[in-house]
C-alpha cells in the first residue's frame, strides 16, 4: 500500500429533510449568497421554493442556467456577480455541473485575472469563497471533493481545476430529491459512479487490499440498486444507497493507498469537450473498449478479480474470467439504455487523432495510468469505439 494523506473537510448532512439545517449553517459564513442552479429542474420540483423560503432572511443573488458540461462563460458571469455584490458564499443547488461551476466561481471571485488562468495553473488559486451544496443528482461525487470540471467553449478544452480550497463546506444529500430524475439521468449517474470506482481500482498497487475491497462493495451497490431506481424512482432504499455510493466513490477514500492516473475519464473529457455529449454516455462507450484494449497476460489477474468479486463470474481461468467481466460491463450499460458505440450518437472519426493527442497532453495517460497509453493507443481506442 502506498503512503497517503486523507483529509476531507466537507460536512455531509444526509437524509430526508436534512435541508432544514441550511439557514443555521450558512449564517456562519455571512448573509449574501450566490444561488447557482441549472436549466430549471429545481423550479419544476419545488426545491427552488423550499430553498428560497428557508433562506428568506439572506440576500440572495442568482445565477441560473448552468448547462450540463458547465461552460467558462457561466463561470465568468458568476465571478462578476460575486465581485460586484460582495458575495459571502456560493450555494449550488443541482448536480455536478452546478457544483463544479460554483467551485470555479468561488475561486474566480477571489482572483483578479481571467478564471481560465486558474484552470491552467491551479497554484494561482490562493483563496476561494466558501461553497455549499444541495445535491439533486448523484453521479460525480463533486459534493465531497475538491474538483471542478469546466469546458472552455472557445478552445474546446474540458479540464479540471482541483485544489483543497474547493471542498464544499457543507453538502445536503437528501435521497428524496433524486425521485424526479429521468431514468436516463439515473442511468448516467450509475455509469459515472461505476467508472469513478473502476478508475481507482485499476491503478497500480495491488497491495491496497482494503481499498480494493471497499471499491468492490461500492460497485456491487451500484449494480444492485441502479436498475431498481430506474424502475421505481421513489424507492428510498435504492436512492439512498446510490447517493452515498456516489459520494464515497470520489471523495478520495477509494484511492487511499493506490496511485497513478485515471485511464478513461481523460479520453471522455476530450470527447465531451468537442461534442458536448453527456459525460456518462462517453464513459459507457469507452470503458469496455478501453478494457479490451489494455487486457493482457500481465494484468489479467486484476481483471479476473474484478470479474469474480464484482460480477460473480465463475470461470477459473483468469483470461476467460477477465473477458467475461468485460462482457458484464457492456451488458450492464446496455441494460441501463446506454449506447455502446460512437456511431449510435453520431460521432465520426475526423477528430480522433487530434482528440487522442489532446487527451494524452492534458493528462497522465502516458506516464502514470494503469496501462500507459500513447496518442496512437488512444486513437486506436477511439476507432475501436466507433461501432458499425
Ligand atoms: O439543469 P437542470 O434543469 O437542473 O437539469 C439537470 C441536468 O439536465 C438534471 N437534473 C439534475 N437533478 C435533477 C434533474 N432533473 C430532474 N430532477 C432532478 N433531481 O440532470 C441533468 C444533468 O445534471 P448535471 O449536473 O450535468 O449532471 P452530473 O451530476 O452528472 O454532472 C456532470 C458534470 O460533472 C462533471 C462532468 O464532466 C460533467 O461536466 N464531472 C465532475 C466531477 C467532479 N467534480 O468531481 C467528476 C466527474 O468525473 C465528471 O467529470
Ligand atoms: Zn465521471
């Protein structure tokens, strides 16, 4: 097991009605709040009214319209509101897109230059406004981590700003807020959670047994409950287990003692930067393709363990078990209604070589990923994901 430090300062308030603590908690940080939300789901579900009523004694400024794959232009708008109005705290009510935009806004509000400079050089983040979250979709884990993934619509870059100053101070996680999610978003969340765990599970260092075993539990939780939540949107047991799984999947617990770079996310981020697809759609297509590409005799034991422990594959031969495990991932994604190839979502091959170069240039794929990948490897993975 590698050495590690683990310090996660986010206060999680989990459960039905946990939002009632919001006014008391936010009061600690001041009275001027920037409320950040998306395209309108919180108005349709009534959550906007609940938050407004709870925060009636605060001065609320609003930044609505955060798009899935949040854009730099939204961050610039939010930072300007913060600076013009001496905002004390940023409150994200929504999913990963709202939370990530809020984190970047919180840092940009304390910075004189353009917000994109912070993404290109995170050492420039010297301060950030405190961030609070009311979570409405479980997928990214952004509610308890310091990452913010932002798309620069001019340069077609989708990059992560990641610094400890961006941990949310408090996150309200009420599983009943997930009841209104369309099945497609429940599926997308499940695929993203599974991918986060796999990115860490498939990292060098097989000696972190405790971490790998916890990862297997989180993956089994997603496999068990995602279909139930899709069939019965108001199943509290399913929603609550998925919600906590998404938080644990990416709050650094499952990387403790492991190490190395992620493999599939850097490739997906380049694809969604150019084509603005749903993050998990890209992951669903790329994950089994990446697995088939990197599986060989040197790593078949790890893939076989994944197949046996997570998918209950019974083959005794490691290579056969490993291949069955990859089939299980494909079938699961299909059962959730996710596409399996780029051709199904209209992505053609013109930009594959360019995207492959960028994926390698902007990540640790070539030096630190589970199986090191060159631009040629990534390009081949993209071609293999084309489908018919
Ligand atoms: O915009 P509104 O109208 O609110 O609708 C949203 C949006 O269309 C809808 N939605 C959310 N909660 C709902 C709901 N609809 C009905 N009822 C509810 N309760 O769902 C749609 C997707 O929301 P979004 O926030 O985009 O989803 P998600 O949480 O999956 O976030 C995706 C973004 O996070 C990034 C992704 O790349 C993508 O940009 N990621 C962030 C990470 C992080 N910060 O750690 C890590 C991830 O790997 C990922 O890259
Ligand atoms: Zn993800």
